[in-house]
């Protein structure tokens, strides 16, 4: 077993670490200052555009996307090669993933379009996304139903048939009419978010509850689409991620050519979309934990209480040691999962993907909590990133499937062997 990264990964890691030190970390404060002066808090600070241009110039762009068969401009990295790079971006989760065009939910949406989109859809939406010119959102969760069970989704996608072609006599065109209410739709508050991938039911009474759903592309400016309000996350509005919006679709009409994949294929696409997304989140979480450990150590050596530096308090040493052990554990599991995804595919890595989705946010929330504690009042303040990182990490015990749903499915597979 070889635990070393390969030469390409090492080379990219070195370049990315330099990019973080020279450009991203210094931009954090600048972005805050610029945002305070913006007309709307949902606009993007200018420095983000500068970071994107620089990352692209340096070839640190679209690293998440493996080259697809039609050569859809990904960096062509394996999951195992991308994992340590995503981890590095997790040190500055507000800026770095966006700077590299590797931010959720665009990454998952680009994967869906690359995998299931038609040529026309790719041209219209995937290309500007890959170029970092627009942003996108994925709209599945609904306030009215337990959305961790995607079969509950009630948004209706009704097909209205078009006329018949005069020349061929074949049925032509037609529209999908979308009605429903979604919430926690990440990225949707950002005015650059131009396209929603919406999951709803095309066949609500169909016999197979996993074939009732479809996905359609709904441009933001479609009449009947209302981005109603920004939902908060522990009080944060998450401006850098374009917020998490409540979005209402009131008889919004799109041409039938906006269907993604096939009718009835929505559930399967949602499953396919979440595999890589989950591992990306876990990688970035580990980077967040590394930043927390660094801040903990710096604070512990710099502050003195009751006559000695905090670093010399046994309990503080215990926190730091436990944090290091936990990070090493989850990193190994995440890397093993990445390797499995590369070698046996996302399906073959199912158990491990669930395991990391359960283990990583828990471990990282715990580390961030200790880091907050060590910083005293500063830990919950806006002067350190810890409180916001904690809130972001905590939400990942819910987003992309709550812990309990993964536990249930993992336990079932484990138990099956004994039944
Ligand atoms: C910050 C953030 C960003 C998000 N971004 C998006 C987005 O971009 N697009 C999108 O569509 N959604 C998004 N979501 C929504 C997220 O995916 C859902 O919150 C999640 O799937 C859970 O659905 P729910 O909130 O309806 O909870 P429910 O389904 O109502 O579940 C509530 C709780 O019930 C328990 N539970 C559920 N099922 C089981 C079970 N089988 N066994 C035991 N306990 C169970 C769990 O504890 C669960 O947390 C986001 C959420 C957050 C917090």
C-alpha cells in the first residue's frame, strides 16, 4: 500500500498552496471590506473575479471535473488526485472553491450537465459554467415534506403537449409547467445564478416511486420563478455561497427540451449527483479542520492564563492531540473512498461514501467546537473564522442527506449479510 501522492498531485498541491498563501488568504479581508460597500450583499466582491482570473491563468481551474468522453474541459484528475487539492481549498471555504471554479453546487450541476445534458444544454449552460461566467443552483428540498426522502417531493412538472408539425405530422415541442416551493436552495440569492436544476414529479401516480421524478432546467428569468427570501444558517446568510434561498415556481414554463436525461430519471440523477458532491464536501471539511488546528496552536502559544501559556495546560494539549488524531483518521477514510470511487466506481464505494459523510462532519464540528472554546469570546466573534466554519460544518450533518439516513442505509447493508 502506497500512501504517497503521485507526482502530478504533488505538483498541483505545491502550486495551489502557493496560490492560497499569495492570493486567497490575503483576499479574505479585502473581500469582507468590498462586500460591506456593495449595493447588495448578494453581489460578488470584485476581488473574487480577480482570484478567478488568476486561478485560471495558473491552470488551477475546474480541477474537480474528470475529462468526460466528449472532452468537456475538466482537469482530468482522479478523485484521489483531486482530494488533497479540495482539502487545501477548505482552508478558505468562502473564497478558494469559487476562485478555482470548484464550488458547490456548481460542481455537482456541471457534472450532471456533462453526464446527462444534451449538446444544446451543454452549449447553453455547461460552457458558461465551466468558464465561471455564471452560477447555478440545484432545487430539490421542499419545506412542506421530509425531503431527505426524495420520493416525497411534491413539486409538479406537468407536460403540456405542443402542436403537430405541419411538414412531418409528428408531435412538436411542448412545454413543462413547474409548480412548487423549494427552500435552502444554495447559491440562488446570487444574481449570477442563472440556471436552476429543478427536481419534481412528472408522473406523481406512477407505480414505481423512484421513477415518478424528473429534472428540468429552469432559467432564473423564467416568468413564474420567484426567489423569495434568504434562509439563514445559524443566523448566517452565507453570502459567499450565494445564500440558501426559498424559491417558488408558479406555473413556470420551459420547453420540453429542458428535460435533463429522461422522464422518470430524476431520482437516479440525484443519486449520481450526490456521490462526488459528498466526497468533495468531506475533503473541504478536512481543510477547515486543519485551519482550526492551526488557529488553536497559534492561540495556545500566544495566550497566557493563570501564569502559563494555554499551550502548557494539559486539557488544551489533549484537545490538540485529539484533533490531530481525528483529522488523520477521517483523511485516511476519505482518501480510501476516493481511491475506491476511482477503481470500483461510485456504486462500489457506496458504503465508504456514506461512512465519510457520517464521520467527517461530526469529527470536524467537534474540532471546531474545541477551537472556539480555546479562543474564548474571540471564538464566537467575527474576528476569527471559527464560528462561521462551525456553522458551515454543522449544516453538513443535514445537507446532502442527514446522518441518520446514511446510518440507516449503511446499517441495512451491514445487516443484510446476516439475514
Ligand atoms: C446549508 C444547507 C444547504 C442546503 N442546500 C441545498 C440545495 O442546494 N438544494 C437542495 O435541494 N437542498 C439543500 N439543502 C437541504 C438538505 O439537503 C435537506 O435539509 C436534507 O436533505 C434533509 O431534508 P429536510 O430538511 O426536509 O429534513 P427531513 O427530511 O424532514 O428530516 C429531518 C430529520 O429527520 C431525521 N430522519 C430523516 N430520515 C430518517 C431516517 N430514515 N431515520 C432516522 N431519522 C431520519 C433526521 O434526523 C433528519 O435530520 C440544504 C440544507 C442546508 C442546511
